C-alpha cells in the first residue's frame, strides 16, 4: 500500500503550554508523542509566520528565499514595504517535488499559498488571501464546496485579533478552528492523496490576544481572571480536533504535528524610530503631535542615517550614498556605521535603565546568501521580549501598549515537532540541534519518507 503522510500545522503552538502541563487533558497529543520522534523545533531568524512555513517546506533560509518577513523592500527607493505572497516564492516546495513524482497533495491554509498555484492535488490558500471574493482555491470550484462542508462560511482568518472584544474574538477563533478541521477531514475522505497538510492559525491568534491572562510572568496578569485557562482549554480543543483527524486517517498513516515558532510574554514595545531620533540618526521634517505611522514623506533624508520598521522584530535600514537616492552614509563608511548602530541597539535599556539584552544580526552572517533586498540589520529587541514599534510621536522610547492594537505576546524561537509512525522513537537526536529539530530538516525528511532524493539546495538534513 502506498505511504501516506498527514501534517497538522499549528501556527505558533508553543512548548511551554503543550508540554508544560504534562499533556493533562490532551490524550491525542500524548498518544502521538508516545513511540514517536518528538522535540522542540528551532525556527528561522526571525521566527515569523512568513516566511517560516515556506522555509520549512523548501528547506531554504529567508535569505535564499529573498523573503525577510511579511513585508519587504521592492527596491532601494524610499517607498513603504510590500506584503509578499505565493508569487514571491521561487524555490520548489515539498508538494512541487511530490507532484513531479506523481504523488497527490492536499493543502489547506498553509501560509504563503495565496494566490493558489496549480499542483497535483487540491489547495485552499492561507490567511494572506485578501477576501472570499478572491480565487483562493485550486481548482477554483472548490471554494463553494468548502463553504458547504464547513456548515457555514469557511473562515480564512479571524477578522481582527488585536481587539479588546475578547469574548467575540474567542468565539471566532473556535469557529474558525472547528470549520478548518472539518474541511480537512472532508478532503481526506474525498480525495485520493499521498501527502496532506493543513495549518491552523488559531494558536497564534489566541496567544497574541490572551497571553497576559494566562502567564503569571506577564506584567498585566491578574490571578483568578475569567480567561486564566483560555489557552489551556483551547489546546485541549485542538487535541479533540486532532483526535478526529486521526480517526479519519488510515491506521498506518504517518502523522507530523508541527509549529513554525513559539510564543512568549511581551514586555512592551521599543519605538525604534524614536530611538534613532534621540540618537541623531533619524530626522523628521516636523515631529508629530500624536503617535502616527512613520512614512517616507515625513523623513528629512538629508539628515538621516538609519530608520526602522515595526513588527515582532525590527528591520533596520541604512541610508547609503549611491544606494538610496538621498543617502548620507558613504559606502566606504558603511561597515563602520552599521557596527555603530548595532552597538547602540545592543545598549538599549528598559525604563529602569537595565540593559534588555538586544540581539542584532547581520543578514549575510546568518543566511547562506541574501537574495532581493535584505534589511541592513535584523534586531531582536530584548531577545524578543519587546516588539518593535515603528510609529513616532510618542515622546518616549518605551511603550507598554502595542501601537497596532492590543497584543500580549511576541514570537519565540522554538516551536514543537512530533512525528508519529515515522519508524523510530524518542526525542530527536539526529539533528544538528541535538534534541531539537531545525525547521530546515522538515522538508528533506518528508522527501526521504517518500523515497525521493533530497535536492542539493535544501540546507536541512534528514531526521
């Protein structure tokens, strides 16, 4: 009988909430771990949904992909960043190789699959889909079917997870999760398939919205609050949904459960551009009276050496003469200035004057190569305890509410990995990360499972 492999992707599922409670109330996770390969998964730098799942499914790092996050520079012009999608992925994915070998795939909600590309199988695109009016399935006629199967509208993503209306958001997350798993089971039963993969965004949304209610280490945690167990209860619901998938699979099917990164408490935000203004590295034509997003038109480029973008990590760009149209940093001084900016960022302190432990990366040192236009610096503010706030007008460097809406968590470097019925058991030991698996090891291991030769441009190794 041909091999079958099902991958259940759970965006942002984090080790401390999965393993930390001893898997109490999660019998299906426990069943999958017993007799399986399992451990933590070490994500990309930076640990961001896009391009983490693409890195996982291509075994190429962000530099090789030329995709450094959700938003990237299109050119060295002073324009706002553009959001990437599937059309920006030039590397071959696992399902591309499977299609070449006449193996059929089911893809449901895998990040960076919009717009849908043809494959040997069926595809329902991810949360980057602009709306249900778009063509987000392959074949296109599948769209009406999944709405019908979902017993209501199939939800691509919750409408706004940065909201104070926690009750409504929680209801949306549960409905989205239930309907996604229902559609996945339907496709498993309807399709002739060899490889099936779904990704549920619910864990990411619930972490960002509810972390402060559940983590005693969070500065806003209040013991006994009404949402104190909301994350654990949601993990138990995921366990139930996974159990239903297992019942729908052939008994000899192989199953991977994986997340692209983890999560951790967010202490606050560092206003990266306010910091550069204070350091004399960024000049604005007129300082705003209230917090606003920094746009290129606001910047006095003739007096600016560096600027940054907001997000769970900071992307920092230098204003280089001959590269940017009004560059001020001489090319001969580039490395000296970059090292100086790095030193200043690493010296960042919290509101009490204590160094926060910021980590700064040179892209060319962490990636095999750098395609397209990388940031000049990739910055983990406080080692991801703080997010980057790109707006200006705060009159301060530290803020304690996200400038894009309520958000309690940042991403963490490690997610989870479980491979049931692979052949072999115990904590992962054949990975360079010791008892952890690298995100880059997943794709070559899947190809090896199907006895497909691993291409030389994949940088991971078979687990």
